[in-house]
């Protein structure tokens, strides 16, 4: 058989590919649970995008299946095993500040603009045309090829949860929903709260202030960029205010202090960052906890703030907690304290986002943590854990995708590991494979989201060859 020129095959279908990508981008497929129906459990827009893909596939001769109106698939080929391509057609809300209609799919300077252009409708259409090319070339395959289309990736993954409860798990697959070359390892992600479990103790320590409330951060996976506390100060607040002013200055933190309804209010501003690398931010909550831990405050608050400052201030690696861990595949265990709160009535809480390496066992980590927490009078609540995800480097899937990527780009296919979670982790043996090429700006979830048309075509050719090589 002649060598297939994958890029030529893409060029032949280029106009149709762009037209279909535009149509998909013009559907406002944002989660809309308020207007949910049985037919459209996540809202009309999301359902319309799913239907669009299923109808397109049916017209082109793929076998479509709607799975509970939450997900669906398009399949062709025959064989025992399935090669899965996992995509999603829901998008995050468009937000403000766009230069053109976020659902206009306008093309300017070789880029197609629209919410979902790179995440994940552009790549979905690229993968769809890749599958279509392999089918139209009539190449002999030994596996079935199945595009699985999710509609809740941006929120709770109810699509893939439901899908894999009812449908077969592919033997291998990839998700065109992150970066090229290949993301083969992702840390485990555990979210939980540490809740103060403290019994009143008599103390003779001098108390200069009582903390009434403290709040910082709203999401486990973000570094809080703001913290606020209200204090009842027993005598003159001047000392405390001076100490706070010095603290802000020393740590180069913007902040404020003022009296409101007779209470001393303290505010601090930090720097927000994604929770996968807390050191990229400045945790406003932990700074304020550090400050309050050094004041002569009431015993309950003192217990909480000392705990927070002792174990988390300037330590995002779990060293002080005794749970640090690192491996060569995914690097360090990281801890982001994304939510902090304290009230006089209900006590204190810390909401943690722990990302742990692929060779680390969360059960062991949790056990050792619980030992320490017992002594410190804290308990764990709301524990959730998404296990690490890893495909071995010598696996057929990785070797094949590597070969395809290198042949088509002429670049070495470096294997990447990340602290975040990609859609690939819902597959048993799956990796994230594109669509963002190295060096390209990541504009997913931002205003003026776009995909380079050139990249869309390059990705289509890579996906086509990958599908063929995996399924042949
Ligand atoms: Zn995505």
C-alpha cells in the first residue's frame, strides 16, 4: 500500500472541516441546569451541541448513540477492542471583554475565534475529521474506533461518569483536550477540610483581642488572594494596628485596617494562582493566619491560627505535616490551602487541595495525617480523592502516539507530567494528546479564545494517523 499523505487528506477536506467547526462553535453550549429537562438534563445548549455531533456523524455513516442525553458516541470499524477518542462539547461561560461575538466563530488572521475554539470544540472537530479520513480511506482496521462526546467536562464530569456506567471502556484512547506532545502522568487530587475539634480549656494567658470572624478563599484549587478578619480589641487597638501595619510592610502585602461598628477589621491582599502550584501565588489567608497566630488572642482562635501557621505557612510541600513525597514521574506532593475560615461559634476550618505523585499512596498519607490531627485536635471532613493517572512509557499507546507525533512534526515527542487533571483520566488507559502545540499561548477559558486554523489542520492530520496506527 502507498504511504498515506495525511496532511493532503486533511487539505482536501479543509473547507468542510472549518465550516463544521464554525457551526459547532455557534451553539452556546453552556451548562444551564435551571432550564433542565429530561431531554436536556444539562440545558438546551449543551444538548444541541451533542445532537449536532451525533447527527453529523450519522450523516457521514458512523453509528451514533446517545447515552442518557449526557454523553454520546460515534463508532465505526470492527474488532474486539475499542480505540477511544474522548472529547467534550460543553464550554465555560463566555465572560466579558470579547472583540467579537463569542459565538460568532469569526475568522481573523488565520485564527478562528469563539468560546470553545481550543477547549474543546475545535479539537473535537479536528478529531472528528481525523476519524472521517480514516473511514473514507477504507483502511483495514482490527479495532473499533469510537469518538466519545461528553457534555459536562467543565463542571462535574456527570457525562463520563454516566457514560462509563453504561458503556464499554475503550482498551486505549486519547483526549484531545490539553497539550501536545503527550501528557502521560497526572497527579492524584484529594480535596478535604480540616475542622477544628477543640474543647474549651482554661488559660491564664493574657488576651488582648478576640477574633470574631475570619475568611479567605472560596475554592480548593485556587490560592486565595484576599483575607479578612474582624477582632474585638479589649483595650486600645493602637498596638495591634501598628503590629499589623509592620507585618504588611515586612511581607510586601497590600492591605487595610479600620474600625467598623466598634470592631477592628483587618484585610490583606495576596496573589491568586492555580492550586497545582501554590508557590506561584501568595496565600492571603495564610499570611493573615501567621499574623494572628502571633497576637495575644482568645484561646480558641489562638489554637486555630497557630495550627494553620505552624503547618502551612511557607510550606506547600507537606514537610511540616510529615507527608512530603516526591517521585521522578510527577515531582512533589503539593498542598494548596484554598479555603480558610473561623468564627467564634463554629470554630475554624481549612480547605485543602492535595496533589500527590503517581507512586504515592493517599491511604498512607491520610493515615499519617490523621495521627497528627488527633494530637492537634482537628478532624477530616468532606474527603474526596481522584486517583493519579499514569500510562507506562513503554506502553503501545505511548509508543504509537510518540512515533506519529515525531513523524508529522519533526519534533521530539517529550512526555509531559502535570499536577492538573485532564479528561484523559476518565479512561482506563488514556493520555491527553494535544491540541495545544508547544510554544502556543494557552487561552482556554479566557476572552477572545481562538485556535490557529493551521494548528487545527495539523492536529487533524496527527489524529488521523494516530487513529489508524492504533486501530490497524
Ligand atoms: Zn476541555
